[in-house]
C-alpha cells in the first residue's frame, strides 16, 4: 500500500538536488557554512545533529523560504516540504483537507484513500483535522507529501511524534518514493529508516566561534 501511495508521477526530468558552499545567518549569527552535497534520482541524505543546531534553517534555505548567506542551491524537480506546520485546513475533515492539495498539485482525488491507508489513517478521513492528535497530524502531513507529485521531499524531523509502527510506515513511504526516482532529504536528531542514505553531520559545518556577518 505504501508503494502505491508514494508513486512518483509527472516528474519533468530526472530529479536532482545540489548545494555548494551553503551558509546561513539567523539573528545576526552564522549557523553553518560550507555545506555542500549532491543528490541524484533515488538518493537520500540524512542531516543529523541535536535540536537547535540549524537543521530546520538548512531545510528552509533549500526550500527557498530563507535566503542563503553564501553558496548556491540547484534543484531539478518540484519540492515538497514537511515541517512542524501541518498546512491542512483545521476545520475540514481530513479527506477533504487533503483534496484541497490534490487539486493544487494535480493529483487524483482517488489517490487520497491509498495515501491515508499507507499511514493507517483511512478510518479518520471524515474526522476534522483539529481533532487529530500530534502523531496523527504528523501522519496526515506524510500523506499530503506522498500525494504531492513532488520529486524532492524535504522532511524536517519526520519521525517526531510517531510510534514504532508509524516510523516503519514512514520508511516504506520514503523507500517507495526513492524507488520511483524521487529524492529524500531528511533532517532529524534521531535515527531514520533511510537505507543507503548519505549522512551530513551539520555540527561539522558550525563555526567553532560563531562569526558576526559582515
């Protein structure tokens, strides 16, 4: 079921994500600098490090939501971001809230049932989003990402709030996306089911003495 829900369709070209010499400044201080990596279709990167190190800022720079202080990002293929914001209409039933995104992304509404089943939430399709627990909201977000038809998944702490069974389902979704030519970049302070992924320890790119920007 996870394989069906995460099928990658409509990619314009082979997915790719690359950054060179990336640096980020927040609140007047350098969070990290010199981050470089290259990912091709089917590959994954696990960005590791404790909370507060700058993993979320890296994700947001890659997504174009924060400016890079230095360096460059080059992406081939659409991106989908999953962070702490569920981005689903709180007053709508879950199925209908997901349908809003399928219309925007050009996905088939018929795929919603499969996406919910893949995260064990088919029985909650008629429940308003505001009534979902923290873990259920996280799983709903994963369902939305799997419906996005985006080639590149940017996942910020995707395992937070998930139990063991849900983490296994997350692993299935990520594996299926990669098998279909997608890319997964996940930032997490905990282990993730990302077999064969590259690892980027963000602490290695944090200045020993935080620099003041020029």
